[in-house]
C-alpha cells in the first residue's frame, strides 16, 4: 500500500512541475514580451514605439559585404531552408505586414525559386500515358520528355525588406532599432522576374524571423557559420559575423513604409511627386527619427 501511495505521489508531483514549466513558458510569451525580439524588453519599459519597413539592395556598394561571392545572404538562406535548418514563412499579400505567422514548407519555397517557363507548348500526358503524338504502341508516339526544373541563381535574390520596431527604452534612456523579420525579394528589374503578376514590382519569395536567422548565423555547430561573413575588404582581419553586422546596422536601405492607420506605404503618401520624392522622403523620415531622439530631453 505504501508503494502504491509513493508512486501516486510521484506522478502528481511530476505533473505539477511539468504544468508549472509549461505555464512559465507561455507566460513569458504572453506577459508583455515580444517573441520576435532578440533583445527582450517588457512592454511597460517601452515609452514610445513605431514600426518601419526598409528595402535593402545588397548590390549597392555599402551593402556588398553581405553579398560577397559564394557567401551571399540569399545563398545561406536558401541552403538552410533546403536542409530544414531554417523556417520560412509565407509573405503577406497586398500591403505588406511581414508578420511571419504562416509556415511555408521547403517544397513550396523551392517552387518560388523556379524560373518561369516562357514556352507555352508543354507536353502533357493523361492517365493512360497518351499525349498529342498518340498513345503508347502507336507508330508515331513520342513520350513526353522529363522536364528539367531550372532554378533562379541564388545571387539573383539581391533585395530584402526588413521590418523593425523603433522604440525608446525608458530604463536605458535610449532609442533602439529592433529587427523583427526579413523578407527575401526578387528585384523588379531582375531578368528572372518575368511573371505577369510581379512585372514592375519586387517578387516576394519568403519571410524569415530575424531571431531565427541570428541563431543560424551564430551557431558554430552548423555549416553556415563560416560562410555567414560580413566581408571587410579594407581589412580582412576584421570580418564580422552577419548576425553582429545586422545588430550594428552596417547596412543601408530606404524606408518604404511606417506604421499608419491607413496601412499605406511611403510612396502612396507622395505618389503625385514621383519616385525621386519618395526616396527623399525616406531619408527625411529617418533623419526625423534621429532628431526626435536628440530633442526628447528638451521637454
């Protein structure tokens, strides 16, 4: 009888501690902390916050360290998704949010990397194996050749969109840029961007959580660690890890959207002024954020 009671007590205590552990993990996610943030700050310590979206072109000279030959950011991402070492998410359609909530399986990710066929005539076989040339056994029957899938080169995906929260931490009394997600794009001017729905606009491939990418870059047990290099061409003794380079903000991009109740991007506000004005307003908005921080203490 004592043995049965001891066993019952052990089971009860085990369930209690398991429930306590699971509760604490859920509480950490729900009680004021952003699970996408690498730097965890409680919401009560955030005095001011705004979300911005930046488009970064890695082939620009200032961003080329992220895109050195055979160490391109896009190549690292593609290799990691293929090996199931990185989770991809479906990009949000329409006015982008880049929420990174709907998981994309690797096969769907690879489909987005395929080159679109220009040839309209395709050989198709029915269930019996028949095609336009006839059926098996006919004199002039020619079976359909296996179609080879051509993939877009890794270095063609040179554009990225970064969503980040800009917030003021009242405890540390400073402004922080907190990267949330990174979306990989096929640039509008790419020779591989031939789709009818994406011509004239960037093609969204997949969205990734920055915290997942950072852990991928910094994990020495994964093969991507030695390739995740921000290449310093002026001093090859001072290369940096890509994760650290993002935290140090060693990139330059144009703000394409900021959080607003109409959910408009930046060019929508200044559509009548042309593209040049949109680029100017992007820089102007970034300078406004810097000025806001410097003037904060005057109030």
